[in-house]
């Protein structure tokens, strides 16, 4: 009986660890553009805010303000100015 409990606990730990890793991998795995929303958009906004490109509240919605912030960042770093 103890053997089965130990196996179950180990299996549960693996599921927790790999589920967390899968969720973390999902962030940044899609191109973001106007009209999108989600945790990854909020993370982008937080990062832009931290470095001075996003000067409003983080909403998790990729609207015109987020797009303008991304374009400004892209422009200042020699990247294609597409807002994506």
C-alpha cells in the first residue's frame, strides 16, 4: 500500500512540475498584435512599462496604446516597425 502511495505522490509531483513548465513555455510562443488579449499580452505590457515604453495601466489587451509602445520600442532598437 505504501508503495502505491509513493508512486502516486511522485506522479502528482511530475504533473505539477511539467504543467508549470508547459505554461511558462506558452508565454512568448505566439506573435502578439492588435486585438489580442491574454496573460502574455499583460506580460508584454509589464515589460514595456518597466523599460519606459508603456505609460498606462496593464490590461492584458493589445490595443492602440500597446501597439504604439511596441512600434516605439522597435524603432528605437532598429527592428521592423510593424507593431507585432
